[in-house]
């Protein structure tokens, strides 16, 4: 299975009926494709919409209905729109149950860096800092390693997105949680062994007696 | 509220002015005002806008024409020209978390000196800012932000200046419409008084100074 | 002429077309009756309405359209409604051009007390403190004296409504402004002499060379 | 969102709970929830409400039944019973300027620690509060306010819990609907999804925990 699809499918399992969910761009966006149709999840687009629907059919896009990247989307029955003060009131106020974000690094204490590579990539943090500071649960969806280098690091050397630790990291190799503030291997991807995860993980990982395989 | 032509409206904005422009990635942006700012070559602008849109679209046009000297925004990653101008130090850029950005503008429009936000605590954003503890939790003090002009785009404007917005084009427009000395509005549709029901007005008429009339 | 009507008519002269105006209860409410019909003034009711209209005709009142005192009102074409955060954003943010409020005391520096008599009247300040702190112009509409006692005092001994001085005081005897922070007699009511005003005014008043009579 | 009876909803509120109640002088108040609070004799309440309404109306009913121990409000002058109970020290009353009151609730609902307001500087309201200077201007630091329960009244609620409000009954309702652990709503009309257009929804469905179903 495509690594991105493993991640998206596993993250989708974290969502519950009634949840208000904000998906970042990239892998997180894919999560919406794997939510069972009987699960009533509200997706928020931080540019001012709850109830985002799929990309509209050819010829049906409206210029004033877009996601936070400016791409055309649709709205589901029961959608609502609002200004940016309300949108971030929802985010910072803890009304978003789950946010799923991409990551550059997550460290052994769950701290996330995902908005800047000094001297190289300085696009701005957009809504990321508010999402990580405010959402009830923060899930990072990212590849376990990039160019052979672990993205689960001992300590982030890139600028942090928030001092608040994330709730969960889902990669193409593992699910990592932070019970007691300590990175802990909670699941491995299908066909991946604990030893293989440890071999490509820079951060020290606690390993429980039993590490089940991800259910996708 | 006074109805004026787009030429007249932009003529009121001096070079070097501070302007807030509504819109999110060019959606809900008053394009006609931006085109006219470019035509009248209003340079040295201080721009307060969520993003830099993309070249040729929304506030992106101001970077195409190199009219911006200072920028306060939350994300400019999708406009390579704005990025280049920032990296070449042609524009001074202040990058602000989006929730903080909109609260600072709201504070400016609502007569608040600022707000306490948890966003940015323990990050680069906290540098140089006052930190305040409330009930054992640390917050950054983020101060109010205003501009000389707010350029706002609405879906409906009635003859008095009441405004309503469509779908995701609302974004920063109603907040900015409160936070500038002079508020200039373009609307997709100018409609008689009463077409917008009182409960559906988002920006009440007294906030609007100028409405761009149809050509 | 009834003293309250003198005050209301004189205050009405202060309003300009396009003004957003907030009228307090009591004498200020009467001001709306004396605004010329060609003057397009927006009246705000701080419970969430711009465009308040007169009391509705018999049988037309709606239970969810009231003024800040809970009394039925109507709404004019072009009215708008909003929540209390917006209502006070308008007030504190300087978007209200003129507020007209009653007063218990105004002192020689223009400071107003109008919300509390310790041990006697402690109803709460409602919106008064925000209005005095935030409106562009604050006009106090009140009787010059109560029970023979001047309400224009040297220094307020009742708790202040705001440390910000008011713009103008209109009474049944005089119009008093505060140029340079000093109470100054600007007009007298019809048939009232400067000496009569001074006789019932506790605060020291600056008297310009010419003090015209109020035009009503 | 779950639809429940008014009896079930109020049974969830323990005596001594903190409750925010929408409405302004009894307009836009969830009367059915108040009637049921009285019927179930939920005493010792901490009430956060703009005013005390009048005896027999809105939150006034809670004072009639002597169920309030603490009150945060902006004005209680039109309810003699509330005044008497305050002067007899039966209820502890905190009187707050109305703009500050609503901003503190908004801050509580929007994850802000507080706001800086000019209102109250140099008055009794400033006592015991931190004062902060920004650009040479003095502000009071007013901290966030939340409650365990928000009791909200809407004009329209759809089957998902999206809410719209009518005329001056909006007042504090949408702000309180963000600032409590549990949000309970009564609506004049329960309507199918889609009846409230997305641009006219004021309180999005995910904010609502319980909607009182028709009898």
C-alpha cells in the first residue's frame, strides 16, 4: 500500500461521530477519503467553513467556495460559514476535536516543528500554531523518515510550532503516542517490525510488552 | 456612506499608506481596488493581509507591481514573488499566526488594546513580547492592529452600505471593516435597502465610508 | 417649554446625517423625537440593533424586538442586528459617533458619574462605562440641578463612569463644553441669563465674551 | 448533538453549578430551561447573565425561587428581588461593564486568556485589576470567563444543531454557546438540515451539545 494511504487510513480510525475535524494540507487532506460514510464528522476549513464536501463536479465550482489553499470545494447539507475571528475562536477555544497536520519533526516529548526551515523555507505559520495550541487532539500525519533521516527526533532543531505536545503521530511505519510525556511505540504498520521502526527512529521510544499491528 | 468611482476611491489612498485587504488566497478580495492601486502606482504600501495570494490574483498583483514595502501576513508560501522580495529585503515581512492576526485586527476595530493568546508561547513568535500569567497559564500579549484604509469585498451591499458576504469569501472582510480609519467596499451586487434582512447583515452600514459604484 | 424637551431638542441639533447614535434611557430617549426627518441618523440599541424605529403600532410588537430596557420597538428599513460582542465592539471601537446619556454629576473637568449612589442605588453600570470610554462624542443630557442642588459639580463625589471626560453637557439651563479641559458656558437656554446659570452651578465655569442663546 | 427532553437536560445540571444564560431583559432567554430549573429546585447556582430581568420573566424566575448564590451581571436595577437579595447578602454580585462582560465570555469561548479594555480605567471597576500600558494608553486586563453550562435560546435550530437567532434575541446567546463545557439549547423552531443557509448560521452545529426536543 502507498505509504501516504497507510497514514491516511490509520488516522481516519481516530475520528468519531460528531467530531469537528480540521485537516491540514498534504497527507492530512487524504484522511477525508477514508472516513466511513456512516460516521458523521464535521470538517472545518479554517478560511471559514464547517461542512466541507468533496471537490465539486466539473463546471460546478464556485469562486467563493474554496479550501484554505484556495482550491474549489463543495459544502455538505448543514454546512455553515463564518469569518476568520470565529474560525480561530473555534480552533483556539478547543472546539475542534481533532486536527491532523503534517510535520517536519516531532521529538521525544511530542513537540512538533512544521512551519519553518530557517534560511530555506519561511512561508509563514498560517493557522498551524493556533491549531496545535488549541485543538483538543493534535495528530501528526507524516512519513516516518525523509531521505533516510528520521523525522522522529530526540529534540527538534527546527523552530517549534507550539510548546504544547501533540497527542499522536501516525507514520507509514508506526503509531507513536506520548503517555506520561514520553514517546511510546503504540502500533506498527502492516509488515513492519518493532526492530525496523527502532532502526529508523532517532528519538528514544518506549516499547510496551505488546505492540499490535495497525488495523486499517 | 458615499458611492464613488474606483478611481476616486483609490485617489484618496496616498503612496506609503497602510492598507488592510480582505480575502484568503485571493478569495473575497476587492480585485477592482487592487487593479486600480496598480494603475495609479501607489507604492511603498504597508499591507496587512492574511497571505500574498498568487501572482496575478488578489493582493498578488501588488507584489507583481512591487508596490509593497511592509507586509503583515500569516502565510506567503504560495506567492514566489512575495517570497523573493522578502528574501531580497525589498519588503519587511512580519509573519503572524492566523488566529493572532485576526484577533489583533479585531482588537483594533473593537477598541481593545490587545488580547492574551496561548498561541506562540515557547516559539519564535514569543520573542520580544510580554508574557502574562492568568490562573497559572502563560499567554502572549498581542496588541491591537489598525490601518489607515480597509479594502473590503462583499457579496451584497445595499444603498445604505449594509454588507453580506458569500461562503468562504467572508474571511477577514468583516473584521477589517471595523479596524481602519477609512473603509472602502466593492460588492458583487448593489441592492436596494431591505434586500438584506436585518438578521443577515454582517457589516452594519455605519461602518462603511465608501462604496464603489457600478461603472 | 418642558425642561426635558428643551434638553432633547438642543441635543438633537448635535446630530449629523450618517451619524451612528446611541441614546441612553430617560431624557436621552426623547432626543429621537426631535431629529429632523431629512437627517439620516442611525440609532443603535446596545442589545443588538442598528436602525431602531418608533414604538410599533398596537398589536404589531414582536417579543424579540426590544430596546435595552426590554420595551417593544420597531426597526427601520436598512436595520441590522448582531450579538452583544459586536454591539460593544461598535461602542468601544469608536464607531458610535454620538452617545447621549443621563447624568448624576458632571464635574469641572467633564468627568461623569451616572451609575451608582453608594449604599442607595447599585443597579450596575450596564453599557454606560463602555459608551463613555468608547463613543466618539459623549453628550450628557440632564437637568441642571436636582432638588436645588447643582449637578454640575466642582468634583464628582459619586463613583465615576469613566476617567475620560465627556464632550458636552446639555441641561435645561445651559450648554457646557470642556475646551482645554475646563468647563465653559457655551449657551444659555431661552430666557435664562448667565447670572442665573452661575447661581445654580457649583463648578467654576469659564464665561466667554459672548454666550448665545440655545437655538431650538 | 443529542436531542433530549427539558427534564433530562436540567437533570444533568447539579445544584451549585455555574450557568451562563442568554438573553437581555428576558428577551432571547431559554424560558423552558429556567422553568425546569425552578421545578427541579437547582439551588446554589452561580449565574452569569447580562441582567436579572424582571420578576417572573427570564432569569428573574431564578431570583423568585431564590436559587442563585452568585451572580455576574452588568445591570440588575430592574429586578427589585435581585436587588434585595444582593443588599441582604444572600447573593454575591459582581457587576461588570457590559462590553467587558461579553468580551470576557468571548475570551473564555475563544481560548484567549483575556483582553485589554479601556473601559473602567480610573473607576471602581479597576480595583484589584492589573493595568497594562500599550502605546502610552492604559488598559485593564480583564480575564476570560467560562461556565459549566450555557443555556441558549435560538430562533431556528436544524436537526444537526446549527442555530440562527431573531432580531434582538441574539444578544449574548452565540457568545455563551462557545464558553461552557456543556451547551444546552432551546429553539422556537426545529427545522430540517438546509433550511438555514450556510451564510445565515450563527452558531455552527458542533458547538451544541443538547437540543431540547419538542414535547
